[in-house]
């Protein structure tokens, strides 16, 4: 069984609250990473920042 199919089975077992907490944790880590990049002077292209804003809507689509 591939890692991806194992991951999908584990995600289905999570409650809605657990899924949301997991998403919050991932988004917080992503936010912290982007802040560190900005602080170190790395220019983050706006196209990358715009892609990240849709990540929460993608997870909502997958949970339905």
C-alpha cells in the first residue's frame, strides 16, 4: 500500500474538529516559515502568497 493511500485512510478517520486543528497547525507553521523568510530578506513572489490563501478552501472541498 502506498504512503498516499495510507494517508487518505488516516484522514478519513479524523473528526471534523481534528481535521480543523490539523489544518490550523499546518497553516501556523507555514505562516511562521514565511515570516522567517521575510525577516531574512527573502522576497516572496506574490503568486506564491496568493496560492496559499486557497489552501483552506481546498481542504473544505475534500472533507465534503
